[in-house]
């Protein structure tokens, strides 16, 4: 579905900024023919897929690396390096590899490479954050060059989701430098804070990409990204845009705008180690103080859907939970019951103060200020601290935060609830960064990941979602629409709900 956005006049502030930037950029060198430039709002945390957890690192890995399987637009597993797979029994998974798959260096991808990759990622000595996801794997064998056999400790249907991990040459799995990949592109240049340059993998099993060179430019300023897109120095971006900017871009005959429902969810991460956040009533009060619909309108211009949980409505395990409407009066009563009375009634003094860590991106800063105003109405003082993305993400991973806005990108199998909320999944093993500990969630997610029947798994995960909606270890905000703006010279690119950029491997750029 493509959305045509009604044209509107550009706000004076944006017009002035664009005018100044147009002047400052006058005479910029044109992009060489055949080079597609993609604008990124922040730098990937790492170019090494063994350690990357953020959305930027994941999207880079989609372009540069390949796994046994990958997720399609419906979050189902489809073949990648493996041409097929089957369960020999409930705990034995057999993969047969493609014989035409090669790494960038020309060497073929073999079962030994797959075995060495999984053994390295599961090895505590490597300290990969992917280690926890491989806990169900008891052993892996390579009985033939094109056959991989995985033995699980017990039936774990969700484990198939872990077969998307990037495969590397056996000789490089413990290397200190980022290992070679088998994806459609190869990384040829990396300039910190500036750009990543990719070229086609001529031996890619899906056929060498038609795009001669792919440049991922790091451009934090949204106005600069839009200006360069209009000028033709950037050819592709996908992100939330101010509606006036979007209308302005829509009117450009050399650009195409596409909008589709997205699966990425933005949420407030809460650290339950905090003496304040450990109170469920406080977490519920925060959720009731927030007006999601107003935030979607003011921060995203309406290009999102207020979220009731983490899974989007299109997901097969989605639970239709009631919308949490803003209720400041109830939020104030809950804070009173939690032991945080308002010291001066309707006066300016807060009940308590919370540090809200935000990235320095303008849209995230606007979100922080909007939430600050909403929770202030119930007596919560929010102190906003802005950081570059790498610093912010390091703090989140180490548990050094009280409240932070984060996004889950590309949720495929709902087993992610185990990695994100099971009490054993604290970093670096898993993603339970808020120190959530609930025996009910532990029991339900353990049971769901061992249940082979899809209908029963769906019922279990719906119970998980209802439980988390009550306990609120995180506060869901919205499911972002997938908004893509690109040059009309780019053809055959299909946006993914998750924001995956792998489709560029099949695209053409005239």
C-alpha cells in the first residue's frame, strides 16, 4: 500500500534551515553514477554481527552477512544459506546447505563453517551477547560438507528463529576483527561517524546485486537528510518524518514515498533496580499519565499506531489487549497508594524525580520533552539527559538507566519474550536490561518455547502478553509505520515491516 500525502507548505523554521543548508552545500560534488546513498540517523553500534544488538547493526548485517535462514515479510523463516531443513525428531534439526553459497573471499560456505560459527557464539570465552539464545543447543555436527545437524536439549520450536545468525569462515570465528560474511554485499570501507561503503559480493548465491556501490551515510540531523535527499546526494531514507516535510517531499517528482504498517515497536524501558521503578503502581501510573495518541500526533504526525503491547497486530501470536487510555486522576491515586504523596498538592514540587536518558536525535528529544510534560501533570519530575547513540546503548546494556525510550525491531518468533523478560536473561546473556523477575513469566516462557503445537504456543504467548500488560516492566508506546522515501531511479525495492534493508540486494538503481 502506497500512501500519497497531501502537500502542505513547509514551516518557516524548516524553510530557513533548508535555505541555509542549500547555501552551505552549494557546489557539493555529485554522487558518481551507479552509487546508491542511504541516509542513516545514527551509526551502527558495531560492524561485527557477533556482537551487534541495535537496529543499525542488525540492518547492516542483513546486507553484509547471511544465515541458514532469514525472516520474510510475514516473520516466517525462509531459506538463505540452507536450501532446506527438517526435524529428524523432536530434538534433531537437519539442514542441507546450498552448494552455490560463497563468502566475499570466494571460499564456499560449508557445514564446518556453520558448526564453527555456532560453537564460537555459544562459547563464553567469546562473550557474544548471542550466547543466551543458543542455550537450547546441545551439540552441532557437520557429517557432510553440505549437511548440518543440530541437537537440542529438549524440543524447542522457537530455536528455528536463531538460525538466522550470520555464518562466518571457520578460521575467523574467534578473530578479533569482524569476520568475513556471505551476504549480498561486502564491507569495503568504514569511516567512524561518517559512512560505511559496501560493494556487491560477486559470488552471492542470490546473484550479485545490480547496485554497483552502496554508501550508508551517517547523518544525524533530519533536516540535512531531507535536503540531501532533495538535492540527489542521498537517494534513500526510511524513518518517521514531520508531516510538513513529508508533504514537501511527496510533491517532488523525482522522489517516491511509500507508507506501510510496521512491526517495530517503541517503548519506555524501566529499570526495576530503581527504588521507585520497582513499584508496580508507579509503573502503571506512568503508563496512565501518557497519552499515546497525542504523542503519535505531535511527535510522528500520525504515522504510527498506539501500541497495547510489543507484538504488532499482524503477528500470529498477537493478543488483542484493551487500549490503555490516559487517566491522570487514577495515576495520581496509584502514586499515593505506592507511598509517594504529592508534597504540595497541585503545586510545582514533584513527588519524586526520574532520570530519562535519550539519544540526541531530534525526534527522540521531542519525545522526551512531550513525556516530561505529560508525567509532570501527575507529579513526576523527569530529568532528561541526552547522549550519542553509542553511549546511550552502552548505558542501557549495563543497566545504567532509570527510564529510556528504545525500540524492538524485527520481532519474529515470540520467544523474544523469554530473552527479554526471563529472570535468567540479564545481560550479557540476554536482553532483560530492566532486571525484571517474575516466576509466572519464567514458567510461561519456558513452557511456550518447548511447546510444538502452534495453537497452544499462541495461547501461552497471549497469557504472557496479558501478564506483562499488568506488570509493565516496559511501557509500550506505538508501532511505527514503515515510511520509505527514495529516488524514482530506484526500482524493485520492497519495504519490509521490520525495516530490513536486504531488499536492496534485489533492487536496481538507474
